[in-house]
C-alpha cells in the first residue's frame, strides 16, 4: 500500500463566479466533497486520507461558473481528467 496522498489542481474562473459548490471532484469515479478550494488563487486540494492501492487511478474535475460578464454572457463549464499510477515499493 502507498502512503496517503494529496491531489492538487488549479481551477480558475477569470470572471470570478466560481465557488466550491460549482466544482465536482471524482477519484476513481467516486465523488469527493471534502476538498478545499480557494477562489482567490484557484487552488484545489483533496487529502485522500487513506492509502491508495497500487495501480492506475483516475481524477476528474468538473467546474461550472455562475458568473456573467459585461456583454451578458453567463458562466461556463469545463472538465479535466487525468490518471496517475501508484507502484508497489
């Protein structure tokens, strides 16, 4: 088993309408709600809190903003997915 780990990402909304409630974080398909998000810096951190088994794991982040700009365009959405591999020592 691997040591505990922290997942980090930068999630920014340059119009300023993104809040933690607009972000969904998934680890291996399971939604995680106990992450920290700082809208001023865009910093997202999720402490896994348990050992991760060896193998390939997937992280997916979906973000949806409620903001609008001077032209009346409302917020948008984005998603990012990546994998990482835990190896046995």
